[in-house]
C-alpha cells in the first residue's frame, strides 16, 4: 500500500503525450470496449487531438508519480468546446472538461484518481471556468461524487 507522501501530482510534459494516449486506450479497455472497436490509429488520433486541444483549448494533463520516478496515473483537461454555439459571456458560462482520469490497476483505491481530479479542477478554475464536466465510468462515479460532482440532466438513447 502506498503512503500518501510517496505520491506526487505534477503537470505532464509534452514528451509524455504518448503515455497519456496509452492511458486513454487502457481506460477504454478497462471499461469493456473491445479492441476491434478502437481505431487502429488510436495513438495518432489521440496525439493530434491533444496537440489541437493544447493549442486552442488550454489543454493540460497531470500525472501521478510514485517515489518521484514511476508514473502510475494521469488526467487530462481542457476548455469544453461544446456541442452548440457558445453565445454566453465567459463570466456566465465557461465550461471545463476533464477526460481520461486513469490509474494503473495496482495503484487504484488509494486516492490517486481523486488527487488527479482535484488538480484538474483547480487548473480549470484558475483559467476561469464556471463549471467542470466529465463523463464518469461506473467505478469513477463515487470518486467524483466525493469531490462534489453531481449527476447532470444529460440523457442518451442507444440506437
């Protein structure tokens, strides 16, 4: 079991983008998405997405290190680009979006995801966001609820 003092959350470097992309892929595998449902170019697609988000949407990623050397988790965040035209002034509505909160299986249930999520929330608050949005996996939902996230009115229809 880890001791909290051994965990360090820090900003990821652009050189760690491939690691962030790998965590994104592993996250989908962990929630049961079959390999044949994931585009074979997932790495290139994710790296291009990160590059564009860093350029246009204040993207930032954070990693969790153990003993200052081994990265065991990560989380990404950015401004939410929205699904419709944003006609509101930023003081009224400027949403942030958190994606790919991932912790290696051997290090789960030790508060790392909570620390990563809190760090992303603090960053989004610092860039002026008025609300933070994320999509939770069943195992992540209790973590986010502990941090004050509530269920939204988002609805979906599987076709």
